[in-house]
């Protein structure tokens, strides 16, 4: 009995010591409901939007649709979406990191909106004056009027000219025009119930030399995805593998169909051929498709020869254009209403009233022999893809094109 009280006191002391350690940086609800000492049960097989501690997590599977408030960036699609409670609010066409300085993939968080940011040149070979600070509102500030940090040295920011939207535009950041980033900040504030009215934004932006920080009520998950095969509201979108990750494969094609509850093998032969041809055309090393040679008839007249020459030239032009396309779209009637949502109120960066900034190629394809009938696809080619240089390893990201760069940046 004489040892009972000291032993109890020791146990109580250890309990208080454990509590004070776990209280460091943990939310109150974590303290009131401590994690049990036994191993937790395995996570549910469903695509949970949050972990056991209510922390948002990276969604599983291709073409996953958020059910919470979240920013989703699909790099090869040059697209950024804002969801609120699982509803797509708005979509943006973006500029991405150069191939030498790629936009990373993974899970990030946005916690604030910064108006009139300064810019410090990083210690990188392409920087003209590492460490130099460009003041807020200065003409040479590449960040534009607003930036949203998303972790590390990566940002969502303005300052991009319209010609850079839908192509390579930065050193590892999501680039927007000034008009786009202002609109994005407004929609992000609305999605998160942030106290940021239009008159307040106007006041901040008017004082261009004064940096203002608006903190979001809680961190917003940011997903940086690299999905070159997307089933989107009844269409198959196959994007160019812009960072040479070898993602356009039959395996990934089948996985996208499986994720949307449809077996690829259930498609008719024509659609399967179209899909496989699109994946091949947008792949890292496309296989040369054999083009049937036109039948040469003896004693062709001049009109037949001219028609044959026109057909050959049209096919050569189509193949050349195919090599520079960024996207092939195929209609899938069986998946109507399924898949990732189509862009909502897409902001392309073009000034209001000027139309879209994305060039759509609607040139009809030449006729082909019946056994190799070309697929009926919508071909989009907004900006030619330059030759792909080997990406250089880098740990620093910066948002502007280099003034001096050892490796020429794609335009």
C-alpha cells in the first residue's frame, strides 16, 4: 500500500506530459478526442475526400471529381477548376511551367491571396540578378497584381500576356493574365466565404505599391494533376504528353474507362480504333501509321492525277498538323453525362467581347479507303508544341520567362 500513491502520481505525471507534447500545434478537437493507442481500421475503399482527422487528401484514381471545396489543375489540359462543395464554379485556361522547369504534381494548399506582391529573383542560372527585389506595382514585376502561394516556391499568379495562356509560360507556376487572376481571386473568395468584396479588391488594387494579404478562413486543397486521358461529360479527351511522362498508354486508357464504370472492351470496334489511334498520336513516341497507297490506274487522265496529288497533299498536311496538336476529342455516346465535368464558364484570358483565345481546327479530313476510315474526331491545335528538351532538375520555381537562359525556353 505504501507504494500505491507514488505509482499513481507517476502515471498522472506521464499523462500530463504526453498531453502537453501533443498540444503543440494540434487543433483543440484533436486534444479532446485523442487518437486511440490501437491501430485504426483500414480506410474505406471509397474515394474519401478527407483523412480520418478531417484533413483533405489527394483524390484517388483518374478523373476523380471533388466533393469538397478544392482547386484542380490538370497540367496537360492547361486547365484549372474551382469547386465549392463538389460543384464546379468556374474554369480557367492557364499557362504552365516550361519543360525545363515543369509545374510539379501532387497535393498542395492555398491559404491566402496576396495583392500587389513583390518579387525576389531566385538563385537560379536564368535569373539576371539573383536576390534582387522588384517592388510591388513596378512595371518589371512578373507576378502581376495578385499571387496565391500554393506551397514551396510555386504560385498561382497573374502577369502573363494572352499569348502565353494555353502554352509554356513560367518556371513552375500556374500563370494567368491579370484579368484572369483578378477573376480567380474573386471566385476563390466566394467559394471559401472569405470577406473580400469587390470594392475592397478595387481598393487594394488601386494602391499598387502597397502589398495586402487576405487570409482564407481555412486552407483550400490544390491538386496538381497530370492526366493526359480524361473522360469528360460523354467525350474522350486525349492530351499531348507535354512533359514527356509516357502517360498516353493503353493501360491508362483502360483505367480511365474503368474509373467511369465502363469497360473499354464494350465499345464498338470503330470507337476502340479511334481511341487507340488518338492515344498513339498524342504519345511520347507515336508509331507511324501505315497510310494505304492510292490505287494507280493505268492511263490516268490529267484530272485523276490532279485529284490524286491533292489527296496526297491533304494527307501530308493532316499528318503534319497531327504532330503539333495538343488535344484530340472523341464523342462517346455511351458515356453521355458521365465523367469529369466539362469546363464551366471557361475564362480563356481573352478580354470580354473578343471571343475565345483558343484556336479550333475544323479543317475536314480527306477521304480514306473504307478499311481505314479515319475516326470522326474534333482536333484542336491552339499552339504548336516545340521540340521537347530534356527537363533539368531544379528545386526552385519562379514565375517568369528567363531573361538569359542556358536552354532556350519554348514559346
